[in-house]
C-alpha cells in the first residue's frame, strides 16, 4: 500500500475517533475528507479489508455470505443497501438506505423513512454518500459483493445471500443488529397469521387457484413460485394454475396468451401504470373471457408490496389483502 493510502487511512481513522466528541463539526470534516479522497483519486480500493470498528468497543462476530465480520455490539448508525423493510420491522431507523430504480422508498414505508437519506439505488449505491453519513454498520446483499472491500473500509459490512428467501435475510440482519429475539417473535406472529387465514378459508383453500398478474403496454407478466408474492401464496397452500406453477420468479407473455391465466381468483398487481394503460388491458377481449373476471374475482393490489416488498412488513401486508378479499 502506498504512503498516500496509509495517510488516507490514518486521517479516516482520526475522523472515526472524534465522532463522539465533536458532533457539530463532523459533517463538515466528513465532507472535506470525502473531497480529499475523490480529488486524490483514492476511492477506496476494491481489495481493501480494513474496517472501522473501534478496537476498544464491545464487538460481536457475524458470519455471512462474504465470511466473518466484527461489528459493534450496539450499532447506532446503520446504512442499508437493500432489505429496508426488514430493518424497519426490527425497530431500527437507518441513517441511509438505497432505493428501487425509481429513486423512491416503497410507498408503504414512507412514514418510517422520513429521516433516512437516499444513497443511490440497490444496484448502484453511492460510496461517497455512505462515507459522508459515517455509518458504524452497513447491511446489504451479495449483489454488491464487488463493492465489499470498499464498503468494509468505510464500516463493518454484512451481506446477506441474495439467493436465500426473505426470512433468511431477516434473520441475518437481526443477528447483526442484536435483534434476534425480535425477529423470532415477528416470524412467530407471521406464522400464526397464516394459520388464521388457513382456518378462515377452510377446505376451499386447497381448491382455490390463484393467479398473480401484472401488465405492461404490450405484454402481461405472471408472477410464479419464486417471486415474493408467489412464495407467500405457495407457503399458505393455495394451488396455482398449471401454467403459473413454476419454480421461477416471473414470466412475460403476449396479450394473446391471456387465456393462460387460469386462476379462480386473480390478484391484479398495480403500480406505475397510468389509467389509460389499465383500461386498455382490462378491456382486452381475451381478458373479459377469463372465469375470474366474469365472476368478479379480480382484486387490485399494490406492486410496492406484492412485487417489491421482500420483508416481514410486506409479507404481512399481503396477508392483510388475502384476509380482505378472500372468503
């Protein structure tokens, strides 16, 4: 490592050491350091392994998809690179979080994110903004594995395996945040809610095929077993129409294949579509021939939750919709 990099790390560590003694000047100092890093072309190297845990503080070791990481026993300044739902459910208000591609937090989380700074999108987090926020813990997913070295030098970083299900993400985040007991309680309550729905539905549950449908200008999108909403429908025990009963997330079909939508009930997932597009879609002659349409068993639900929720709050909102619409 060059002398410049050694000096940079020493200055950065000095910034960490004064955080609790000069909070008023911290933002100004952080901004200056960030400009120095950018100006010198010293954006944190990808192979960096140094992190900023204070060696005198209490720590725990957390295993995750990238290995083992030492983190503060009680992290106070958390940055989230995906999985915001689960973090908020655990009672933690992140200082910064990434957003979806439209640069907004999900609508159903708006009331909980008024003080959370946007730091880029899930696929393109801003290292400069993260550095400026001075986190003591970064939570994310393995889709940002190539940034792990750089993120780890800013703060201890835990990455969840993107190929696992949302419950596993909740558990790893809970472990990192010291909220394991709360996560277990949330999952127990979720399981009890599912059981209540099963009891409410009774025998018809196993005979009620569910279609999960979204639409665009020129095609229809079907959500299958590996999607967020599809995984919950499968867990509850609802059957899927044969064409939609696939272990994949989604599939686009042309409008001519609308007859493949064979659910006894259809959840029409809305969001980001204007009223004209919705009218064009639902006025399509093939749509009107579907059994669920003819029996008025098409229910509008929110894409922010059914597609992009991927957390315990979103999962419970889906259950709320099922309680609302199904007998």
